[in-house]
């Protein structure tokens, strides 16, 4: 898959319901339980309702992406969308740390960025900072998934996530319409770093259901030596998880990548549940036609080879017969 479990549910989502969920059980994170809630619970439920689990996406095409280098804006929207490798030079973009930036905007608030990178990554020590517009640029705490090497943001691709504040408001940047913008800066030039795609991560409608299911797993498996109403909480969250899933099931069509390009584009974002199922059926029919054509091609080649072999055999038999008669 092209996304990690933290795209759909984070430890911050768990803490929004249970503030002490990490400290109560001496955990640094609950990634394993979040993954388990997805793979063992959400995905089978989606499949049972005729949705393709592995086409579920939280990453959306951004409506505008601008670089701001040396006081000049550059439109990076197309480069951020396309599939061309290494076509966004981050080292050049952040040539002057602290003041150079890139802005990424969306028609809806979002909870993070996906920065896709290949092998050309930063080797410099430097930290990435994100600010959101709340009638002034305000810094937000982030989980930086591009820190593949300690202290070096953009030393690899990944998700940069945060909890969106209620005060986040729209504004224009350069020539764009008013959008929800994130401003990204670096404390040092990310030497050699290049990105291939940059997209926004939105909160999934399924976030609440998976959050509740994860909490149910945590409390169900809590050590009995620790005092707490764990079983009661597990039962309650388990019920809430299924209720939340059923509530959003009719409206999750816009969260599936039916074009198989790894992100949700503007057309997919507004598709209905019926659209998803129709496009999946069309895709299956097309794949079936392609297989049939492949079999037909193979059959034609086999038949052609068979005819050639028969003709060759007849010719050889004729020659052998004539030879026996002394003609050859």
C-alpha cells in the first residue's frame, strides 16, 4: 500500500478519547494495534461490503502548490501531481533557510503532507517546520516521517502529520483562490533532496471507527494486573466502532482510488459509493477481456504452429515415400 496506518488513525486520535492511553500502559506508540485494527477488522468489513480495501486512500491531489524562493513564487502544482521522478528540487527551493518556503493548499482542511522521494534525499542536518494560517502564520507540532536519519528532515520520503486547529482559515497565495494553506520551511538547505510527488493527507471518514476499534483492542488486551475497567471499556468501544462504521458506509465513495494512480484526484473525491462499485465492475470486466484476448492470441499462435507442423510432417512423409520408391 502507499500509505501507513498513521495516515488514517494516529496516537493523537487515540489520546483525544483516552488522554492517558500511552502512559497507562507504558507505551511509546500504539502503531501495532492501529495496524491490527486496519488489517484484521476494517479491511475485511470493506471487502464484505464490496469495497477494495487496498485502494482506500487518505492522500489527495493538492489544489495548489507554490514554491517561494528568493522572494519569487513558482507554480509547482503540476509537478506535485505528475508521476515524473525527482522533478521538484527541494535543495533549490529551500536555498535560503527560514525564508524560502513552499505552500500547499486544499479546498478542505488536511492533517498532513505526503512527500514522495526516491534515492535523491537530503544529507544535511536540518528540521522541517509547518505553519498554518489562522489570520497569521502559526506553527503546529508535527510528526515528521521524513526523518529517516536522526536530525535530518527530508532524508527520505514520508508523511508529515499534525492535528489541524479549529482556527485554521482560508487565504489566497500568489494567484490562487482562497484555500487552506500549509507553509513549509527548513532550518537548513536539504542538500541534494528532490521530491517526485507532494499531496495532502485528509482525515478519513473511517477515522472514528478505526480509532474506537483500536481502543477496544488495547483495553481487551490490557494486563489484568493493572487496575481498571478495561473489559467494560473494550465492550463499549467495540460497539461504537461498528456503529461508526455503519454510519459512514454510505458516504465513503470519495476515499477510493479507482484510477489506480495512488492518490485521490478531484473526480474521485466526489464519487459516490455506486460510482466506486461501477468502476470496479468495469475494471474487472476489462481485465477479463484482456485475459481473453491474451488466451486468444496464445491459441492463434498455437494453432498456427500446429498447422506448420502438420504441413512439415506431410512434406516429410511425402519425401520419405518418394525416396522409398526411388524417385529421390
